C-alpha cells in the first residue's frame, strides 16, 4: 500500500495588528477601497493597487505595507487620522 502524505493547511495570516484593525474598521468600506486602489509605486512611476502584507499603527497613523499589484515592487500607504 502506498503511503499518502498529508500536507498541512496553513491559515492565512491576518495582516492587521490589533490597533490597525480597530482603526481600519472605522474607515467606511468605500474609502477603504479607494485607499487600497490608490498607492504610488516607484517601480511603475504611477498610482496602482496594493497587495496588502502588513498593517500597523505608528503613533496616530495607520501604515499599510505590501507589493504593487502590477510589478511586485514594495509599496507603502500612510493613512492619517481624521482630525
């Protein structure tokens, strides 16, 4: 009898820290979409979408980091507080 290998299923990692998730949840969904679809990529030299890898708070700012959806270059988006 042939032995079958079991490949463990990896649960996707949530890119948001606790504080970042709280801040992100306060942003309306339409604005979240605009933020994720409007990131400047120095590789493409234009605005593009982000493939989100991490989101954390730095003081009062939400920092979104990831890759350009077009070329894969590292991109970052800063979301400032409302006030």
